[in-house]
C-alpha cells in the first residue's frame, strides 16, 4: 500500500531533514493536520502522541514519487529507527486519516507516532507543544 506520509517535525520544509530525505523524491507536499493527537518536544525532534480529543497536530502531507516510494519508505523507517514489531521502537508507523488544509479532503497517510512506552513517559512528564505546530515551538 503506497500511502502518503504525514510529517510534522524535522521533515517539514525548512527543517534539517527535509532536504536530506525528501528533496527530489516527492510529487506533492501540502499542509495537513492530524486530529486526536498531541505534540511533545523530544531531544531535538517531536513526538505525536495519540490522545482522542487532545487537539490537532500540524504538518505536511507528502506524496512520494512512485519510483522513489520504496527507497523513501525504507529511509524514513531508518531515520525514525522503526522496525516492525520491535519493542525497542521509539516510534511506530501507523496508518491514520489526515485532513488536507487547502481543500478539507481527508486522506489515509503513514504517521510516525510515539511508541506506547514513549507515549506513556511523555504523557507523565513530557513537554507538550501547545498549538500542535513544531514550527512555532520557539
């Protein structure tokens, strides 16, 4: 299944990993939002924590060029240190509905969310990014 990606942190335009991982590999990038989630500050990068009714996280819906999809998926899994089924994961890659800001359309996209143990720690003592936008955290 070739889903777009919802990126909300260092992969957003102007952030350090955007050019390293996405430049030349996408056919579209448009503003989007993920509902039922909160954004927490990590050590230099954010985590989405799923919390029904928590609010909205802002980012971009990124569609990979078809010929780049497999390589990009592998690169992003590696960046996020995600290995399917590994209990040591910091992130889990999950399929979620994301709203495109421009037209209000809803798409299914891959989202890297905090793994359960990380999410529990963040809820207990993490620093939440109010407003759900990594670009406005400073």
